């Protein structure tokens, strides 16, 4: 049986991806950060250690609990990530 799909969109876009690995006091972080026009200036960030991804912009960094939820990390780890993201914004 052949499946039929109803596509909402199917676009191809050139993007720029930065792969970064660093360690802080709370842990090690391996991230893929993709810059694209799709998310209104926000970045697509993939945590390569646990395969969780989030679309992150400045407003998301200021939202309480967002990084903890998005990446499944502790509050202290989220503070390290927030500090890192603020240095690359």
C-alpha cells in the first residue's frame, strides 16, 4: 500500500551550521547550531548528546524554565547554556 501525504510545506534552504563542544562547571555540551531564515532570526539548536532540539532566540533565553524543558537539563546546566548563548547572540 502506497502512503499519500498532505504536505504543509517542502522547502530547501541553504543554511549555516556551527558545531561546538565545550564543558562548564556542570557538564559537557555538544551542540549543532543552525542559522536559517525560517525561524524569524532564531537559531535551531540540537543537543547532540541527548538528541533534543529547540528553536532559540533572545526571548527564549529570558523565559524561565525554557532551556531546562527544551534540552532536558538541570537549572544549573541551563544557566551555563544561557551564558554560552548570550556570548554568541
